[in-house]
C-alpha cells in the first residue's frame, strides 16, 4: 500500500507541474502532461532512482484502471461537445471532410509504415489509425480562445473533427476487435442502450438531479462503466460506447453549464492526468533521440496526407483560400485519440515500446506544428466575435 501511495504522489506532483507549464506556455494540458511525464521518466532513469520504470508503470493495475477511466470520461465529454444541429445543417461538408480526414492519413500512414518503415501489417494499421485522428482538444481550445466556435465557420470545423474521430474510434474497434458471439451480444446491448438511455437519462436527471447526492455524476458513471465493462468483455474498446453516449445524451446533460464544469473538473482534474501521464511515462526519449528521422517521416506522412486528401474537398465548401487552408491545417492536428490508439496498440502487444514512442511523438508534433502554421499564417481574423 505504501508503494502505491508513493507512486500516486509522484504522478500527482507531475500533474501539478503539468498544469503550471500548460498555463505559462499556453499549450493544451494533455500535451503538457505527456511531455512532463516523459521528461520525469527520463530524469529518473538518468539518476537511477528506479529501474525499468516504464515496465512498472505499464504493469501497475491501479494505474491501468484509473487511466482507462480517464480515457472513457474524456471521450464521453468529447461526445457531449458534438453539435448535432451543425452536423444536420452542414451534413455534406461535415461528413465529406470528416470521412476524408480519416481515410487519407489512414491509408497514407499505413502504407508508409508498411512499405518504408517495414513494420508488420497490424503495427502499420495501428499507425494509420493513430495518425488519422484530429485533435478535438486542440481545435476546440483554439476555436474557444479566438471565439471562432461561435461562428458558422468554426462550428463546421468542430463538427468535422467529431466525425473524423468517431470514424477513428469505430475503425479501432472494427479492425482489432474479435468478431464472435460476444461481439454480437455487445452490439445488441449497445443498440438497446442507445435507444433507451436518452429517455431514461432525461427522466431520471429531471426528477433527481436537484435532490443532492450528485445523482447525475453517479448515473453517468454507472452507464459508462457498465457499457465499458461489456465492451472489454467482448474484446472491444470501452471508449466507443462512451463517445456515442456523450453524443446522444448531450442535450440533457449540457443544459446545466455549472454541472458540466463540475464534470470537466472531475475528469480533467482527477482522471485524465493518470491517462496522459501514463502515456508520457511510456514514451522513450532515448528512442526518439536515436531515430529522429523516423519521427519526421511519420509526422510528414500524416500532415501531407491530410493536406492532399482534405484541401481539395474543403475548397468545394469554403471558397476563400485563407479560410480553406486554415480549415485544412486545423484538421491536420492530432493528440487525444491518437495517443489512445497508440496506447491501445502497446497494451495489446500490437506495437512495441519503440514504435509506440515514435508514433506518440509524431502525434504530439502534429498537435503543435499545424496549429502554429494555421494561427500564424491563415488565421481568419475578420471572423472574430466582437
């Protein structure tokens, strides 16, 4: 027990330092947590304070549970941000950009990993999935900071991001999950749940949410964990039902902004740091320093394939050249679902620690470089809300 508390204390300290770095350097908190944890792991290794730290972190059962819950709740929150109205009103744009935003880098990065890096097919598929994502966290933060989330243009970008990541999560489950009777039971229970949960949630929340005892949080926690349990039992990823649950009950839970702030605080303050810090601990700086060219190849393959696949289709819907380039560059970012996919590959022995490190660094750089280019060169300032 003492050892567990020691490990938790270390991770909480890293989480606290990560917050300070994120605030001072104005970067997404999840990115700061990964970088800080990776640096801490490297420093601890240099001083020899703890041998095989990455392996110990990976094998810690309590951390596996907490980091998994962090990913589930973060995915749920991402689902609640989906604006169904925008998707309906701009369905051709959102679906076209979202689907191509997945397919182009998925195919491009898969082929690069398979043919150039000579990785096996499964590792190449994980690479394609991890580098096909668009960072909802980064895009939403940028849109919010510049008030672009209030514009029709910004809402379209956010909706396309959600479609891109939804297809990514589906691909991760469909490609790597075994299809057997357990899968059929899982799909059946999900379909029934997705039909019943919105109505039941609305009834229960309206009746009991003002009675105290944090009923809404406990209800959401229950449905996410029970469906996540069934998903794991069937060999699927628990983030898939969490994302869809977030979408279908968003109208009910997002009405109370104070509640959403509390839920975000619980998720971001308590759960997600364990996920991103674990991802950072597993990131090998030695591997990155040994193979920088491979990181550049993976990053280049993601961004270039995104641009080639997206810019022509974005131009169909967004005629202004500056805005279409901004749209494309923001869709080229990646972070949360990219690291989730890479960590899935590592924990399921699809990729090794070296491959994981290279993929995650490429994902992290894709969160930084396209964002800097978009905001420094193509930022549509005339859309800023006065």
